[in-house]
C-alpha cells in the first residue's frame, strides 16, 4: 500500500514538474510573495478570492490594466502558478512573442494546429499587450484565438492600455468591437492605479 502511495506521489510530482516546464513561467512569483502592502492600487481580498480559481470554472477572463511596474505581471503569474499547482494546464506568453509565433506559423501553414494547441490550455496568460506594430495576419490570428477560447477557457491579459486604446492598437474597429464584447462578457477587470514596485538600482 505504501509503495503504491509513493508511486502515485511520484507520478503527481512528475506531472506537476512537466506542467510547470511547459507553462514557461518567467519568474517563480506566487500570490503569497506579492507585496500587497506596497501596492495600495490592488485590493488584496479580491485577488485572494480569485486564487480559489472559480473564475476558471466559469471560463472568465481576467484583465489587469495599469502602468509598467505596478504588479500586473506578478499577479497574473501568481494566478497562473496557482492554477498549475491545482492540476490545470497553463501557458505564459509575452504578447509580442505570441503574436510573432502566430505570424511565423503562417510560413509553414501550421497556424490552425498552433491555434488548436493554444485554445486547449486551461489558462493562458498574455503579458504586456501594448503598443505593438502588428501585421493584419497577426491581428486576425489573435482574434481567432480569443474567439476559440471564448466561453470555454479563461485567459489572463495584462496591459497598459485601457479598452478604448485597443482600437489604435489593432486598427480594426469591427473586430475590436467583437473582441471586447466577448472579453467583457466573461471578465474581471482590475485597473491598478498605484506606484511602481520596481526599486531603482544604483547607477540608473
């Protein structure tokens, strides 16, 4: 009996290690390590409630809007890590890398396969959606991905752009209208209006 328990524990640990590696988490941040006391722009109780992961059961999205350094990425990574520790599949992408990967997939016509793969993650995090120079093919692929995940899987997006600025980013009003309609239908939005948490280093 004890041997079976050890084997089961080993399999669980190996599965967790594989999920963490596949998620490409950029830092080992957790919600417990987030400096809530230094960021008055974040409601700690609201964030803690999200850690129950009920938003994933409802296929809701989470969008963190705020200036650089305010903790958006830390909160998103903390939630993504929590989901992975609880047996979910997840993936972290910087917005630029995701859009570049989608564009590169056009060359060998692997875009449908890539989109299917990305759509299956229980939780997908897209970090730093900002003023990027986008080609129309990238915009189309991104919107397709969001449409495939809508109502099925949750997505975390961090951005320094309020929703009204997304029109300038994507330059496709009808598509942005449709995207925002889907995102905000099942969405928890946090606007972080607080100080930068990045401590200046000596010498600049």
